[in-house]
C-alpha cells in the first residue's frame, strides 16, 4: 500500500502537491473562523450533581456567581460615615456600567456581617454580569479592574472574582506565549538548519507542520458547530503540529537521503522512502492518535478539547508527511541538500557514535539497566508528596493585582463569601425536623464557617453555607465529600464552586482508569501488529510508564516542594499540581515517547529482517534512528522549555514537564535502556505465538 502511494505521488507530484495546497489553504481560511467560537471555560463536569444545582438555581432563583468581587478597604471602620458614603457612591457608579446586571455589598445589604473583614475595616462589593458567556465575563473583569482597582475617595479598591482572575490569567498567558515564540521560533529555525545540514532541507518540517496546523484549525471549526472547544486547544495544535512536523520530516528526509546516497534514482528513492519511513510515520502517528483520543473520554470539555485538537493535528501531520512532502522531494531531488551548512548531517552513516554507544551498552546490559532504573527511581521518588487541584489566582505572579486581591481576601475575611456551598432540598419545607437535624450536622463539618438563612421556592429549600478554604483545593474536596456523606433528606443536591471542583476531580478520577486502559491496550496491539513481537510492546509501555512517573516526580519536586524557584521564577508554591495540565502532559509525553519508540523499533526490525544478528540490528538501528530521535526531542524541548519563562505557574509546569520528559526519553530510555534490554532478551525480542503471527504487518 505504501509503496503504491509512493509511486502515485511520484507520478502525479505536481498535481498532488497543488491539490493538497489548495485544500489546506481553503481549510485554513475557514478554520480561522473557529477562533471567535472557542471557549475559555470547560473545567466542570456537565453531568455532575453540582451542575444540576447550578441549573436549578439559575432557573428558580435566577442566581449566578458574581463575575467580579471588589474589596473596599479603609483605614477606619466600615461603619464610618465617610466610608459608607464613598462605598455607596462607588457601588452606584459600578451598577450603571454597561454589562453589569446588579450589585450588592456590605453597605447595600444593611451591614451583612458575612460581608465584612475580620478587622471590620473592609467590605465586599459583588458585581454580576448581564451575560453568562465566559468571554464577556472576562471582559467585564478587565474593565472593572482597569477602571476601579486602586484609590477611590479614601478607599483602596482591590478587584478579584472569576472575571478578573480569568482575564489576568488569559492575558498573562497570551503575552508569555508571544515572548516564548519570539525566543523559540528563531532558535528552532537555527537548530533545524544545523540538524538537517542544509537550508532547503531545514524547510521541510514547515511543509508538514503548517499543513497539520491549518488542517486542524478547519476540523476544530467544524467541531465548534456541535460542541464547545477550549481556546487553549490552539496552543496544543501549534506546538504538536510543529513538533510532529519536525519528527516526521526528519525521518522522511533522512531516509530519502539514504536511498539517494545508495545510488538509487530520485523517483525510486521517494517510493522506497514512503514504503519504509512512510509506513513508520503512519504507525507512529496512529499510536499518538489513539493516545490523544483518550482525552475525549474525560467529562470536562477542557480535556475533550485537547483530545479533539490532538487527534486532528496528528492525522493531518501524517497526511502532510505522506503526500505533499514526498511530492516536494520528488521535485527537488538532489537539490534537497542545497545550501549546505553541516556536511556531516547530509551523508547518513551506517556506523558511528550511536552504533558504538549501542555496542558499549550491549556489552554491559545489566549494569546499564540497574543504573538507568536507579536514576529513574531517584527522579520518581518525590511523587510520594504529589497532590492535585485546579488552577486559581495563585498561578499568577504574587505581584499581579488579581493575585494580591485574592491573597487579601484569604487573609482578612473569615469565609469564601463569593463562592458559597449551595444545597437544594426538594420538598424540604415538608420535612422540618429532618432538615433541622441535617443543617446541624452540616455546621459540624470542618471548614464550614457559617450558614446563610434558608430560601424557599415552592416546597423546595435552598441552603447556603460559607467555607473557610478556597474552593479549588484538596481541603475543599475533603469538605464536600464529608458533606455528601451526611445522611440527608431524599433528593438533596450539593453544589457551588467547591462542589463543582470536587465533581470535576471525581469525574477525572473515575475516567482515568478507562483512559489508561484504552492507551495501554491500543498501543500494545498497534506495536504488536507493527513489530510482530509480544515482548516489545509490553516493554515499550512499561518503559514509557517509568519515564512518565519520573517526570511527575521531578514536577512534584519543583512545583510542590518548591525547589529551583531561582531558575524557573519565584512562583507561588500551592502544594498541588494542576490536574488538567498533569493529564495533558502525561498523554502528550506518552504519545511522543511511543512516536520515538516506533522510529527506533522500525529501523531495528528492518535490519533484523535483512539478516543481521540481534546485536548488529540494534546497533545499526540505533545509528540510523537515534540522531533523528535526539534531534527531534531536542528541538521539541527548546519549544516547550521556552514556556518556563511564563509568569503563570501552570504554563511553566507544562513547559518543564514536556521538555524534561522528551529529553529523558530520547537519552536515558531510548539510547541506554532499550539497547540494554534488547541485548538481554536476545532473539526472544521477536517472539510471538504462531497463531498470532498472521495478524502482524508484513515488512
């Protein structure tokens, strides 16, 4: 099939390239319309108990969370006449702002004790948006903060709340990513020229990467017509598109050069390249595709979006490597090496440093395995302290206005007034004694500060409680579970921001075993089909899991234990890792690791089929593929390492996680552990029961 595809592309090179370019440009033009349709939310489980409570409150009580929460701080008491006058005037000004539906404050509610600070010098002013749209809430937060944060007639105003924090995080991420791209793109281009060895060849990753990115934008646009897609999916499309473009272009161009230097014609070289390296790209892409597909199993649209984006960009990267890239190579021929910068990168070697490394490792396989596993174990050790939560204002630099306001609220106010726990009891008014006993039990739960008077809707009761801790923390999760463990009147539902966070975490925890099972099973099957081995797929999954655990250990050491802040910026140590970003890192890293695994095993398998011994096939396979793997990993690490300059902790976290993982995998795992284990297993590497061999791919 792949040889036939290669011959077809060679015969129809110009028309194939023209049609592909036309389709991608049209797709990109339409796909650009998706940007305005993307969502910046998606962190909730839509089928959860808290989601039901949110719908109930919106329908029957017309309540939503405040979009902006202001703290009005004074040097005297909140009851001082001058403070009352200034606060009242400010509230009237804000209530008249476009986009504001209503306001209420300590002063307009008649001095509600829950809305003043413990020292009685500051009070809350809550602001509600006329729209429930996430983007418009963020815009309102930006406007209110820009206009009112600061001094106002003797008061110091601090702006916080969902709209303000969302805008601050999104704005900071946008600026930081622009800076990261300004650093990484020129540096990546220089490294591409060095790795490919010639100016013309170094442009080949752009063929694959740009076609994958534009095509994925089109698919995302189509998806926005039916479901919500996170705006952060664009970052994954761009990063993964360029990363896979580099991976696949390196593999295809390197093999094309091999065939040319072996004396084959240009047309024959292209056809053989597609039938060998192209087949590897296809199966490599398939493993990354099924890995990314696991993200669509999670209930959060934030994670589903990355699944949609990841599978789209992988599929288009494979198409770009198999169709337009071979067509361009057929037209360029020997001109692929034009503009020589480093001649040693142009002429492939069947023997060299990597082959020598493989032979050295295979002479001492047991010590190499022991030392490698020891290093992985040391990296993984901090995982004993791992804990997960979701991002809040603490991911911002401590000097950010939104972070300062949130810290002030936590320090000076007893409870989380802007994010109460909401409890709905159907027909509660008919169960007076039972409800009273239930409320008494609620007040005994650790973290509950006080209760808000009950509201009635027909026979249904709405009970609100204020907790002491921030909503998106492990402590809040424990509290919600404790509340739900209390025997309650029939049909009772518990919601609010803390419950929303808890339901999201629980939804992820429920789905995670299924996602891991899907990844492991699908990858095992695909690698078995590709290699014809039972041993190699099991070994690949185990090694990738060890690499991933080591990465999570290093991230725990840095972001939970607070090491190396002098290097990565003085971020706030929260004692947790962001759940969504952790899963994204795990899936992306596992997929890329399998990408490199297929690259390596493919070439070893090819040499073994050609009649070489186990040792020589591993040595030659490593020589032919290790340079590609390390170069691709190094280039990808540069792109993601640039994210570590971000002021937003979750972006630092993602940048360090992916960069460390791909470098660890390309060096310690692929260059040392794989050859050592291949030597220890010997010819058993290629064993499979006779009954299963008919399901394997014929090379």
